[in-house]
């Protein structure tokens, strides 16, 4: 079975400062890795994903994440945050079966609050 | 990509009753996934719905409480049966596209009183 740990439940940061949201995963088989964002009272939106290839993946809204296989981590970063980035962020993994993604296992979420 | 239409978007129900949530996808998909997001919590997978076979339930979820239908490759329903206040949650359906991107319905916000 796979599991996802998001080490920080809440991350406050000032506007225009950099931010890193941490995610570690555990799995005995290969997985796909994802970051999702959930704005207040809205659905989930995919920020970025890692399937294979380059370990640095770039997503929407200026976010990027780096896959580190040895540390089983997939931390999310943004060099300069905006007030509009305030949201809940979820890290997730998916098993791979026959080359296709299967159900997602989510971390507990990190509430990012950008302060003026 | 995939567009998912989920309804109802919200409902307030009496305890002991049942609610059926519908998800319609704009393309054919083999598997549809149903998740629950309890207040202030992350998403937990309830079950995987395959067309033409019974749904596969995760630990802690049973068919009698959460019966699922999957009559074709674009549609699925999840019923929350004999509801109690503990069932108050957001329920979401999800599918993957061919590029391993998961798409979610907007969710059904259920309040049981």
C-alpha cells in the first residue's frame, strides 16, 4: 500500500516570499505523483504531475516540484507567492497499472496562507 | 481532458434517508472513482466503479452503505444510505484521462440533520 505525508498542516508566508510545501510518500512500487490545489469552496485543480523523465516539473501559476527518488519526496515550491495563492494544497500518488494511473491516495493537505 | 458534471451540488437531508449522487463524464472512461472529503480533512477513496462489474470498495466502506451503479462508460451514481450526521461531507467523483491527469466533479456538499 502507498501513503503520503504532508509534513506541514499550515504554512503562513508573506506576499512575494518564496515557499516550499513538503511531501513525502511511501510505496513499494512505482507511482505517479501529483499536487492539487483547492481554493475555498471550490473543487480540486491539478497544479502539476510527475510521471517520468526530468525530476523537476513545472506547473501552473508559477509552481514547480522536484521528484527525489532517494528521499521519496516531491516538494512543491514557488519563488514568490501572491495573496491569490492562499488555498489548501494536496499531494497525491497514484499506482501504475498497465501503464495507466489508478486511484489517488492523498496527503492530509497543507493550508497555505499568504499574508500581505 | 475530461469534463465531469456532478449533481446535486449540495443537499440537506434528514437522518435515516438516502441520497443518490450522479456523475456524468463527457468521454468514455473505464474507471470512475468516488471520494469523500470530511470537513477540514483530506480526500479518502470510497470505491472504484468499473463498468460491467461490481464496484471495488476500500477498507471501511461497504456496499450496503454506499451502493454504486455504473450502467455505462460515461455515468455513475453513488448512494449514501441510511444517513447519519457523520455522513456530512463533500462527495466527489473522479476520472483519469489518457495522460494520467485526474479530473474531479465539483463535488456534492451533503449535510445530514
